[in-house]
């Protein structure tokens, strides 16, 4: 994984080295986390994510199946990505 200057964690951009989770977090032990693989492409008009809205909706759907609630709306997640 390529390190970046900042990473989005819990609703804010933090330094890469400061993005940490506790060793006892449930998702690490039991695989109860949700994720969505999203690619960003370089284009002549700048970085672009293909079907970003659909990716974020799938992320919400996956969380719902595990009875989890994402504290950010699809629109908020899209805005944070751009």
C-alpha cells in the first residue's frame, strides 16, 4: 500500500502515521467490518472515480446487512472522496 500524506478517518483528514485503531477492535478479530473497493483514475480533467455513488451505496447496503449504521450519508461520503 502506498502511503499518502493524509488519510480520512472518522470524518476528518489525519496524518497517515496517526491513523490507528485499537488492537481489540471487533472488526480485526471477527471480520465484521465492511469495505468497498474503489479505484481512482488519472484523466485529462484530473482524478476521477467511476460510479462513485454506486460504490458508496453498496458500502451502506453492506453495513445494513451486518446491522451497522454508517454515520455519514452517501452524499457526505461522495463529498469526502472528491
